[in-house]
C-alpha cells in the first residue's frame, strides 16, 4: 500500500467503508446495552416513549462491580533491569514513569476503557509526542509534545474484518474531529493538502443516529456548532509501519487526496492501538462481553418485575351484590366497625378479592436475580451489598472466591495495562525534551535521593529501552476497603510474631508507634494514637513483641458462625417454596 498512489488510496478507501459497515451490528448492540445501562428514564430512546420501565438496573451493578474489582486504584509500574549495573537507572526510570502516568490521568482513561470492554471491546491509543491530536490538545488532559494514552470509541473505529487476528490485519483506523481553523494551520499537515480542506457538517455525517452519544439527544446539532470542524482519520498500515492521516466526509472513507500527514511507527505490531477483550471468541477479532452474556437475564428479570408490578397495581377488594339489594349495600357501606346492621338478604352480597402478584412469579424473579449475581462473578460481594462475614478469615475466603472468578479478567486487564505502560515508557525513554521532577526513597531508611528525569543529552540512558521490562505492579489496582486492609495488617502481625527473635538477632526492631499510626489511619480513628503514652516497656520474653502472646500459649476456641444461606442456598429455598394459589371466596377469586 503506497499512500502517495491514487489507485492504492481508492482501494483503501473502499476497504475502510466496507469494513466499517460490517461492524455496524456490533455498534448497534453496544448502543443498546449502553442505553439499558443508562436506564429507561435517560435521554432519548430508539424505542420511543413506550420503552419498558427498568425497575432494577442489573447492568449498572455489573459495570460498577467489575470496574471496581478490576481497576479501582491507579496502576503502579515496576521497571526491571536485565543487568545489575542498570538497576539504579531502572529505579529512576520507574519513578519517572509512575509520576508521568498520574500526570496524564492514565488511571481514569484505563477505567473508561475497561467499561468499554464490559460492553463490547476496550480500545486504547498511544499518541506520539508529535501527533496532530497531541499537538492541538483536543483533550484537556493532553499536553503539547507529550505522549498520551487515549480512549477510542467503537463508534469511531475500524479494522480489516477479513482477518481473524489483529496481527494479520492490513489496516487499523480511527476517526476524530479537529477544529477547522486549527487543521488549516497545523504544521504537521501537508500544506498543499490542508489548503483544500472543507468543514464537516453535522447533517452530512452518516450513521450519526447509531452512535451511543445519540442516546442523550437525537436532534440535529448543526446549529450548536459555534466553530467549523473537520473530521479526520488515522490509518495504521502494519506492513509499511506508517500512521497516515486523511480527511473524511460523511462515510468512513478517505478523500482521494494525498494524506495530510505520514508518521513512521517503530513500536508494537498493532501500531498505536491496544485492545482489551474480556471474553474472546475463537477465530474472531471482535470479542463478546459480560454485558452481552448477561443481557438475557437482565431482560427476563425486568420483564418479570413489570408483570409483578402490574399485578400489584391491579390488586383490589370489591363487594358484589344482586339486583335489588342496593339498600342493604348502602347500610353496610355506611356502618361503623362492629355495628349491627339489619339486612334483608345476607347472601345477596359477597366480598370479591383480586390478589396481588403470584408468589411463584415472585420466587422465579428472585431466582433470576440470584443467577445474574452468580453469573456476573458474585456481584453482591464486589459491591458490598451481600451478607457480611463476622471474622476477617471469612471475609478473606469470600474475597478469594470473588478473585478466582475474576482471575481471567484480571489477567487480561493487567496484560493490557502492562502493554500500555510499555508503550508510554518507550516514548518516555526516547523523549528528547521531557523533564519530570522526582525523588526516590532508599529502601529500609528514611532517606530520599534525587530521581529527576531529563532528556538523554542531560541524563544519559543506560543501555536501550529493550534492556528494561515494564509490568504493572501486582494487585496495585484492586480495591480494598480500610477494614480489609486493617484486618490484613493484624493478620500479618500475627504471622510475623514467631519470627521476631530472628529479626532482633539481625538488628531489626518492631516500631509500634508506626504500626499504631497506620492502624489509626485505616480505622478512621485519629484519637487512637493518644491512647498510648511513653512509659518504660514491660518485661517480656526475649524476642517477644510487646502486647503479643508468645506462640503456644493460651487457649483458642474455634466457633462456626452461620451467616445465612449462600446464593445457591437461597436459590434452592426459593424454588422449593410452594407458589401461593389464588383462592375463591363465595365463588369469587381472592
């Protein structure tokens, strides 16, 4: 593929338009899932004003729970040097990288990409320091001349659908918008090509109603644009190792002109794009997702809830009477409680009851809710809405079960984050202008050393970027409540107690004041540090920690505490209950 050849450009344009149309079903499915996630009262619906009510938004629970479990905290990276003499420089590189990713809001972008993967697929794009998008700061988190990780929506994405693996694709592309006047003045663009640019119009953008953003508003936004814009497309050509930029109008196809810009790429084989899929589909590039897998249960549950609500609103009690018994009914209607009323015909009137929801229907709906909870990876435990355990050990067992169910997803997320960290680190390593202030603490001491990052001519690089491995620090992104961290701290202290004699022999002391300070912070009780005053330490056995019982002493009692039925137990109980049958009173339904 030669970007300067007109026939090659025409063929590429046709391929882009065809592949974008082939991806339309995935975009529509994603839009529908996001619409369900937003709720039945949000914005404009493609189903019109008669969209069914969503009583319990289980899709929201799924997204919140999995985003929290997979990347609640910002990631921290570990930089490992392959040779011993490079360890000091690797530590400085690690400090600079972790400082830099905070500056570009790496964690916030990552959580948005994980949310996309829960619906369909997460797409990240690493922008070069001299990319037009970075240069013109289309994103307020971008800084000119600085590499950046951005999120790409599936609505603006296209790839070679004729291949079954991204490594085999002949092109990967994404679309974005730039201010028209800015594009005309962009120094990265070919002067002869940019002078012929024309503004893009909202009403000329094909497929705009299929976009997820149209959920909030489906009106024509032509009058809302106070500045002219132009739609551009970046196309990565793996064989040529080039990133080319073209203007696009209407459809997802390039203009017949030469590209506005051509940048060489010497990074990963998938170019500047990184992909996060939580559920792979064999022999297919496009994955499926947790939201798609659980949508049927979500739909069924709310369908049952609507039926239950309808029956509840129809529940009523009425009195029927035979013709000619009107006077008797009037006397009964006006009577007080326990008042004696004389009537002519006692059997001429009957109380008719129309019952509320059938108990079997309610049990079935609760059972579907349990299935959704379990299929989603124990969402109640992730969100903290399930029954809490009475001991730290029981909480740890619950966390282990949740972790095991999410192990595959966490593995994929960690790999994705590590790859993005490698891309950012690669650009940072070779950046000729980047300056990042920093300092690093010497392990085991209270001393810090300077760890400023500077351009190569000021801070000579030790070896090449390939000499350093970059991985996300294990468990750095997982959510742990202060109570969990507090319980973990005490658990670790109990395990370390038998090792204190060995630690003292090596000159190590237990710093109780530092431990107490951390406990006060985790417990949210700052007055805790005031509960202890300096005093002569009590006599203890050699190697024993103050306040810690020596191993092998005392009595321990193990008590099993029932926490109520598990999800499976509740489901069994529900299905074994006999449904409440409607009864008749005097021949009428109750």
